[in-house]
C-alpha cells in the first residue's frame, strides 16, 4: 500500500528565517505530487505541482519554491519567511496514470511564523 | 474569483438522520469532482468522487449527486454517525489540464448523539 510522509509536524520560525518542508511517498512510482496550504479557517490552496523529477509548476506567485530531487520526494522551501506564510501545509500525491484522479494527502505541517 | 463554493460553513444533524452537504462551481470545464473529510490537524481523507459523465455515485453510507446544468453537487451521508463530525471539502478538477484540484472553503458537520 501507499503511504505519504511529511515532516516536521509542527514548526515555529521567526520572520526572515529559511524554510524546508519535506514530503516523501512510498509504495508507488512516478506519482504526481502537490503542495497545498490551508490558511486559518479557509480552504486549501494549491501552491505547486510536479509530474516528474525536476518538473515543477507554480500556481500562485509567492515567497515559496518547490523542488523534486527524487521521484518520490517533494520539498517546499523559502529563503526568507514572511508572517503571511503561516498556515497548514499539505503534501499530496496522485497516480500519474489516467483513470485514477484522486489525490491522497499527508498529515500536514503546521507552520507558525513569529 | 472562487470557482468552487460551499455556502454553508457549518451543519448540525442528529445521529441517524441524513446529512446533506452542498457545493456549487462556476467553471464549466470541471469534469471530475471529489469530496474529502478532514479532522483538525490532519490531512484530508478522500471519501468519494464522481465523473461528469455520471450524475450519481454511491459508496456505502456516502452518495454524491452531480447536477451539471445547475453546476451543483451534493454529498449525502445516511445514516449520519457522530464519527462523521469533521470538515468536508468538495473539490473539482479538469483532468486534461493536469488534475489540479480546486477546493471549496469547507463545511463543518456536527453530528449530535
């Protein structure tokens, strides 16, 4: 079976500090990978998605970047955090094959920028 | 512009009764729709989905209805159980455009014993 891991689970960082959140998927190969953010009391906003190693698409302009150094690894980064970067960050994967379009989410990272 | 809307932020239902959660969308290109359930501080869990070629999909206590002409979908939970209490998100995608999901704002369901 497939599993998705995210770490850390919680993070408190000062404004201006760097960020690195990691997501890994097990039990599948060549997945599509996604980063979402949920701001307090709001829905999920897609930040980045990737259909393969080194292939990253950004949905919204922001202070964040993403990288996919390995097939099942997805990293969300920032060089300098802003207060507005606080939120709940979720990684998700879906099968890269047609006919199966559900996305499966990791446990999330709660980021608080102080 | 919010392309997927859940106009009811919360819903309270008695245990054993039906819960009906609603979702409206504006983008006629959406061709795949999903419902997720989310507990606090956890990732969303996939519940059920429906393709635009269908108008109903059922899985156990969960049934999703799609009305394409009205650009409306709903999730029915029968019978509702206290463990169903969570935030429910509907999501929509255009499959050929890369299957990115556009989420609604969520509806908090509370099932009272």
